[in-house]
């Protein structure tokens, strides 16, 4: 597991006082200056940041508007198929040159004064060129590229760090978890639909805190668990409600702030993901249909209709949850957008993907609002300036919870707040680098 040591000289380690072993300071969620620094150092410093999934750029000249922190970015696939990313920021007077979410374009003409850039970023035309003297150098006025763009099996990341390790190295022990998720689709994963977007009035880290939090479901998602429990003891997520630390689930710390909650040990054998899924409209009829059309393969296909049963958090902004790709998009210190992209998979009958889409409507509709209500209430609570600390001390010094695996990965009980302690070490490392 990569080291999480702070390498900056002591004098520059200005954020150390905000992070202690068992707690973080409220200012990390409320201070606009902390937020502004995060946008530079966490979403633009040494780290890789998730930008897009390749399938969102399906053909030559496809483009997608995204953000890298607050920076507007256009991810493009050029005419030769190569994926690039450039800042969506006109080199003339800074207007965004692309105002569409996605589409096909060989070039972008800035709507302000009409400068035109091709989709690799070069400036190819300015209106009425006689107005520029001999010192005007089009070659120096292209759109600024994201320093490096790299793809890991369809997941596109960008960094401003020319010396960053490869994405695969940076993902490190997270790669087998992402591989598991990708390999569930025998014919690859495709991001379907535009997106399910939700905004909340709270800091972006509240979503990252929560993504690796196995402590909250029994309380935050009480109504969802009650519905599941009525259908049987082992229904999806019901296991979070009863002494979950004594069950088989584990959380794994994967280095560089990444972690995963593994719910799969709650399920045994082919067909068990499907058998324990929460109720869905038309589910019984659908199962009959799949069993009659694909006898002999029905259990495998039905399992692919429901979530992966892992929650993989890739710091700082990518959450792979169930079958979805969720992106955390900070808007301001107290405003965040969460974008959920539903996925389909290749190599399966179309019925499987239809049911996957139904499954993917479930949690964003019935579970995520519970979480976002709490994010907003945390932000409201943080307004009590006299109470300074936010605790992440569950599991700290608890005998027998944390184990180091042969690969150096630390695993622990599912309600341990180690996920927060782990990623804040990475956060601190990035924030302390001037
Ligand atoms: Fe883009 Fe002027 S700001 S052309
Ligand atoms: Fe939740």
C-alpha cells in the first residue's frame, strides 16, 4: 500500500492543525479559503481526477463537458480516436467556448467574439484577422490542455501533474476492485442515459465521508431497510441494520485515499444477489421470463440485473456504487452536485439491461435523498462555530478490528471510520504541497 507520509517542509504544512488522528476541524467544511486551496491542490495538484467514461465519447469528434474541481473542461475524442482534455476557457477573454453538455464537434467557436478552436485545442481562426499585428501568434493561443489524460479500462482521468504515476499505479490496490466491477459486464460497460443529478447545500467532502461509511445505513436509511426487512432477513442492505460489525462485511483501505466497502460476503452462491434484491415492480414476472428464455443461465443473468455489492471510493471524486458511476462535483464551499451515471453492459440479453436500469432507479430515488438530507443537516450543524471538531474516531484503537493483509491493504470492520482517517491523510498530503 502506498505510503501516506507528508513530505512537504514543516513550514509549509499549514493544514496539519486541522487534522488530528481522531477528528477534523469544522473549517475544512466551511472555510472558503480551504475550499479555494482544495480546488487547486486536490483537484489540480499532484492527484489524478476522474473526468469521464470512454463510452460517453462513442465516436470520433465526440465531446463531453465536465469539471476538474471548478475548472470547466471539455473531454474530446479527436478524429483519430484519441481522448484529450482541454480547459473550456477561451484564450481570448476567458469565456467558455463550449456550452453544450455533450455532442459531436470538430471545432468549437467561442460565442463571445468568434475565435474558433479545433477539438484538439488549436486556435484555427479569428474573425477579421487584419485586426491583429505581426506579433499575434495563433500557435500560442490554443486552449490549454489538461497536462496528462489517461484511461484505465474506460475510466478517463486527468491530472495537472506531468510527473504523476500512471493511473494504474495510482489506483494501486483499487484496480482489482475496479476490474471486478468492469468484468461483471462480459461485453464491457457503457454509460447510458445523460445523468441523474442532485445538488445539496453542503461541502463536497460530506459525500466522500459518507461513501465509505458503513455506520450510517441502519439509521439514515431506516425506511429503506424497513421495506427490505419486510421481505426477509437477508434482503439487500438489511444486514447493515443488525450488529453489522459481527457480520462478514469488510472495509478495505486501498491507499491514496481510495477505499471499498465489500457487501458481497453477505451473499452466497449464484443467484443470491438477485434473490436478495429489494422489491421491484414487475420483478416476479421478469424472473419468470428470464428463467423461461434462458434456462441454465438464468441465475447468472439475474445476478447481473442488480448491483455489484461493492462501494468503491476513488479519491477525490469518483464513487462506484452498485452499477452506477457517481461523480462528486464541488460547486462552492457549501454547494455540491452529485452526478449519477447509470450503466448498461455488453454481452448479455437486452432484458438484463432493462432490469439493470430499473434497479439503478432504486437507490438514487429512495436512498440518496436520506444521505443528502444528512449532508445538509451536517452543514447546518457546522454553523455552531464554538464547537470545533468533527469526530472520525470509531474503530480507533479497537482491538482486533484492523488487519493488514498480505498485500499490505488494511481491512477493518464495516462501521470503522478508518475510511475518513485514511483519506484525510491523503487530503493533508495534497493540501500541504505548495
Ligand atoms: Fe472567446 Fe473573445 S472570449 S472570442
Ligand atoms: Fe447512505
